[in-house]
C-alpha cells in the first residue's frame, strides 16, 4: 500500500480561456517538508499553488481537468464546498494583506468563524500564534490597534499567525518574501525552517538562492509543464533535464 | 519668447481654475447668508417647538415642528429601508458573482438608469400605485416613494466603494476557510463602512430635500402624524407653501424654514464625517 500524503496531484491541467496554464501535472507533495516550486514568470507556479486551496475558483474563465487529492479527497469533486479544504492550508500571499480589523481580530478571525467564542481561549490562541510567527514581542502592547499600522514585514508575519491560527496542516507561500526587505525576508525564512517539522510547506519563489536555502524538494515548471521534480540536492546540483540546467545555471530567467 | 507664452498660459489656466473653485465656495456662503438674513427675523423658538396653528399660512401663530418631524420620519425611514435593500444587492453582485457576471452588469445598468430618473416620476409612479391599491396620501407612502428615490443613490454609492476593495482581502478571508457570506458580511463590509456612511449621507440629504416625490404621496398636514397611515408634512413642501403666500411675514418664515433644513442637513453631515473617521480606523489603504 502506497503511503498517502496530504497533497497528491493527478493529471492536472488548467486553462484560462484558450490559454493552457498547466498541462498534465502529476505530483506528490511530501508531508512535513518544504517543497519549493521554481520556474520563470508565467510558467504556472502560482496557478498550481492556487489550485491546491481552490482559490483558483475566483479566476474568470478558468477550466480544470484532472484531480487534486487533499487527504484522499478530490477537491474538484462537483458540488464540493471548498471551505474545509482551505481551512487545512494557510496561504501567504506575495503582498501581505491584513484584514480590515485590529491585530488581535486578524488572528482571532479564523478561530471565530470556525466557532470558537470563549474570550480567554481566543486570547490564548492569538498569543500562541503571534509567538509562533515571531511577532508577539512587537505587538503585545498594541493588540487592538489597526493591523494596517504594522510595517509590511510585520504584516506578513501577522498573516502567517492568522493562517496558523486555523490549525492548518499545510502552509502555502506565493513568493511570500517578494515584497519584503532583506531582514524581514530572513525572518520569514527562519520561521519556515522552524515550522517544517510540523507543517507541510509549499513555496513558490523566483529567487533561486532562497530555494537553495529552504527546499527539501524542488519542483521545476516551465511553460505549464512539470519538467523536473526531486530532492533539492539532486535537482539543484545535478539537474537531469536541459531546461532545468539552463534555468538553474542562468541561461533562461 | 516661447517660454513666456507657456508661462502665461499656465497663469491663465490656473486663474480660471482658482476662479471656479472660489465660485463654488462663494455660492455656498451666499446661500447660507441669504437664508440667514431673510430667515433670521422670522426665526424664533416657537418655529421649532410648535406645529402650525389655524391661519399659520396667513401669518398666524404656530411653527413647523410637524414638518421637521415629518421630514425626519420620511427621510430616516426611507434611508433605513434603502440601506437594508441596497447593501445585500451590492455585496451580492460584487462578492458572490465573478467579475464578468452578466447579472451584475444588468443590475448595475438598472440602478444607473434608476439613478437618473427625476423624483417627480417616482412621485407619479407612487401615486399611481396608491390609486391602484386604494390608499391615501400617508407617511408610509412617502417613506416608500423616497426609498425608491434613495435606493439607486445608495446602491451606486456603495457599489463604487465595494469595487475598490482589493481582491486580496477577499482572498485572505476565503483562505482562512471563511464562506463567501462570512467574507462579505464580516470582512468586506468593514472595509467599506466609511464609504457606506458617505453614501447614506448623500441619500439622506437627497431624501430630506425632496419635494416632488412626497407631494402626492405623503400629502401635507398641520399635525404630527400619529400613525403610518396619516398624511404628513415635510420641510421642502412647508417652504414651498409659505413662499407661495402673498404675505412677506410668511415668506420670511419660509426662509427661516430653509435655514432650519440647511442646518439639519449640515449637522448630520458633520456628525457623519466624525463617525466616518472612526469607522475608517481599520481600513486597509496600501496594497
């Protein structure tokens, strides 16, 4: 019996109108590792990531073939309400986007909509996850201030805390450091490394050095096709495909 | 030489713009001064606390309290109703429907057309409906017709704000496992609260100032209405009837009434602005 992981992709193709964004992707994302998706702009990295939590539903004119299994459940089953799938995955976007409420309410929002009302427990959850995201010390005296007042690096950590607070098993990151300064990027990277023992992490990045620093596994996409996939060491140091070699050694960008 | 010409042009254009801007401010001051000067002589406390007694429009005793209350009841009731109808419409077409939704386009087209219909047409429409149903002019009919007048104003106003909500906010809420409903009513709504406030204010101002739509539907009376089915006086009509008399003393009362109406709208506007600032505390601006 083959071991099941949280995310398995089978023959996934995604089209925007006539444009093919992803073509016949089959992939198993290993649990409790950092999988980094790399590839040139427009190769379908973000589309793949957004398919995992069905955020892709919001796109206009999108058509999907194939299956993605999240905990053995095909998330594209017709009529499936995607909220419980999304709850399993925290997403960090390119630019952090706090909700229009206070710092405390941002983190408490997830637990609240999933039914937690007890103020004391909410407070505990907020504190715990702000600590996890390395933000607690900076905000503990201003929890009820608007989240928009935080710096952009702090906002990204707030978004991480907010995502962790719904107790996901998976963390998705769509170039989560691209809008941040180097110091904030470094903090986010450190947090990812700290969290990977407990979470399955999938990151999209266009920074190869970041991929080298973080990845356990590398997925290389090119023009919507899966070109190469494997442990980070072998893909980055000894790529088998010509396209991968060209990308990693800097011929295409 | 060429340079001088460009600078001259710049000066002239700047001058025109400055003139237009000052014209606007001057107009506001002129209106306020006119109604204050003309109305102040007739303005006294009994205008505010008494209803029209017999012979009020001939220069007799009394005040316009009934019209103040009437206007508030109609504009307030209509604004509430219009708000509770337009907010779901706008959230539905923006959060629940995709960006290219045909239905959303149709609804937007509808309220844009409704927005441009003059209020006398709403009044006539309301009157026809009342005849059909066998109803008389009443507070209720006035509220319903003014609701129709305000509905497109509110819907358009709120729609414009909702369309500016960054899609990332919606995505962020959905990613936490929120349903579309929770996203709309717990997240998006908080982002647009200040905008809703402005739209409400615009609609209320339009509702309280409208004379044409209430003329046939709310009727006019000299009393404070005791039920929804009684006719009711409104400030704009009170001004109209007082101005229409041949007596200068009564005409001055019309200006006093106009002064009161303007003051009411102004104070509501300032209050709303104050609350709007509080409501925009948590808004996400930079993205």
